[in-house]
């Protein structure tokens, strides 16, 4: 008799508070099962209507909290998975490009290789390189320029790199 009397009220309350109405009948049945299990502890002097409405609101709040926890956890997993995937992918790409670049540098003529290494890897200026190799600064510039052209050209044909 109580189920028949309060079912529609609880479903109406659930429809107002929940965006997803799919499990409202189950929620109402669970509330009345809980009431049946705790029937000996019910106080007949208190409002039964207020009690069942409070039970319904608490179930809905629990569902929202539970949904929020699951949503935040799923978001955390997606963010971290994306980061780790990007890190792994970036590392693989960086290693492949390093191997490709080292191969190109090794294939340069000896003077271009030496000047490129001193300039781009060791960070020396053209003036410092000209003093070390005892050649003119324009000669260093020419060898460095030719080395860069060859490297760029090689990388264009062997990798998806745009300059």
C-alpha cells in the first residue's frame, strides 16, 4: 500500500533531480526494500512522506557523487594516458631523427662535417672555427652553408620535416 501511494511522488522527484531517468523505478524499489529491511527501526511518529523523500534525495545525491568521482577518474586517466603516449611517441620520433641526422652528418665531406660539428654541436663561432682550422671566415661560412643545405635536402627526402 505504501509503495503504491508513494511510487509516483518519488519518480516525479527523481525526474526533477536527475537528468537521466533510466533507473528511477529501480531506485524506488531499492528504497522500499531498504524500508522493509529497517521496518522495525522506523519511528511511526515521524513523517513517512518526508522520510521516503529524503531517502530518494540521498540516493540521487549519492549517484551524482559517484558519477562525479568516476568522471574525474576517467578524465585523469585520459589526461595521463595522453601525456604518456605523447612522451613515448615524442621520444621515438626524436631518437629516429637523431639517428637520421647523425647519418647525414657522417656522410658529409670531411671539412663540412668538421665545420658543422664545431659550429652546430659544439657551439663555436665562425671566427673561432677559422682560427682552429686556419682557414678564412668566408670559407667557414661557405662550408657551413653547404653542409646545412645537404642536411636539409637529405632530411626532406627521408623524413616528414618541413623547413
